[in-house]
């Protein structure tokens, strides 16, 4: 029986990441950053990647990383979700890194991503589910041509991992392409259009298995980010309702609100179990497809519900730009379609366990 409880090392990692994010990613700072031309907090990223070595958690030590597992990466993502931290951890340290791990030949680039010296982004639209169809670019005379949309964190990437129509996955320096920001609901994880007009690319390996592995890990660990987000919104809402008074008594004392919060707490606890199971399955390699599909089928509705309840129960102040709850709702809504919708994962789960549709 697998122990899904957090180990002492994981709790110590959580405390260290939370301390760092309290210094770098306070709510007013994140809100101010979303209004600027530089939505990503590269100082926080440097502290996480270079200072703490967290960008290389999934990379073996002999390839320049920390040799940890998806369980540790999941703890980091929980804390990043709690802070809606505008850093490219999921896209570079998980998704791009997993794609490179599937291409054994590329050691130097993997070590650079693991150290945080470079930021990578897989050039597949954020909404594509593991095993889903994705757009490719044309490979002709050694150069790449085409346009890809909805590429998360492309504006801050140093290298793009681009799938081409010849079945290969190519490393393309960001300087060789045109990256155009798109309007993004989630201002803390912006998407962009990537245009390749004869860009040179370095062949890394076969795109299909690399993309599948990368998106599966992204979907599985996204559940931990959604867990952190849901936990923060629940905790902050409970705290606010204890302080806010109406008719000379705390609002949280009204039974109707107690019932709503109790229901939400149950959903968040169940989400924690699903997210931990997905992280553990990714690290052990057992029943991964089932665990990831279950986690993502459950995570998105819970995270969105938690953020919506937080917005409503904070009442007037929750509707203001100054209060950070809108950042959490936008991240929850964007995460709900990232790496496949809950419906897509339910369909994948039904196929995986041979459960016929009604």
C-alpha cells in the first residue's frame, strides 16, 4: 500500500518554498506585475531554480539535476498554486523537462533547464490533453515554418521544443522565432503565438512519445497546483468570515455559510487524495494513466468551485481588483482547460478501464 502522506522532507521543502514565495510573490506584487509589461517574476524564478535547485527536481543527478521525484515537484506546485506565482515552473521544470527526458540524446539542454540557466517551453497549445492531437510545423530543407498558438510561458522561454511534420521534436532558440503575446484570462500564466519563418532547429528525438510523456506529467502535477489554489481560497474565506461581522455577529456563524464551507472542505480533501495519488503514480510509474485521468477529472471543478465561493463569500471586497481572489479564479478557470478538460479526462479514464459510455 502506497503511503500518500507527506514525508518530513516534503514538509520541510514546503516550508522553504512558502517562505521564499512570501518574500517574492505577495498579492499586491503579483497584481502589480500583471498590470505591467513583464508578467513573469524572474527574480522569484531565479531564487527557486538557482537558489534552491528546484528546476531540476525531476532530472537524475547524473544528468545535472536533483534526482528527486514527482512527489517533491508536486509539493512545490502546491505552494506555487497557493501564491498564484507567475513563474514558468510547470511549463519548464515539468513539461519541457519531461519532453527532454524522453529524448535521451540531449544532455546539455536538459542540464541547462535543470539549473534554471535557461527556460524551456513545449510548443504545444496549453489546452491539449495527453494523447490528444496537436498542431505541428513544417520541416523543410533543415528549417521550420509555421505558426503555433496558445503556447504557455513562451514569452519568457529561452528555448522552444517544437514538434514538426516529419515526426521529430526540435529545439529552437527563442531568438530565432517571433513570439506575440495573446490575450490571456490567466494573467499569471500568459499564452502567446509562436511564428517560425525558416527557424533553424536541432533534432532531439521523436515528438509523439516525448509530447505524450510531457503532457501526462503536466496534467498529473497540475492537480497539485489546483490543490494549492483551492486550499488557499478556502483558508482565506474561512478567515475572512470569522472576522467579518453582520448583525453584530461573525458572518461565518450563519449556518448556511457553514454548510457551504463544509462541503468545500470535503471537496478539497478529496482533491488532495487524487493529486497525491497522481504524483505518486508518476514517480513510481504504476497505473499512471488512470491516476492522472482521475486527478484531472476531479481537480478542475473543485478548484473553480473553491475560487467562485471565495469570490462570492468575500462579498464587495472580493469584487475589487485590489483583492487577489480574482487572480485565483482566473488561474482556476484557465487550469480547467489546461492539458485537457475534466470531460476529456473522464473519457480517457473510461477508455483506459474499458468502461463503455452510456
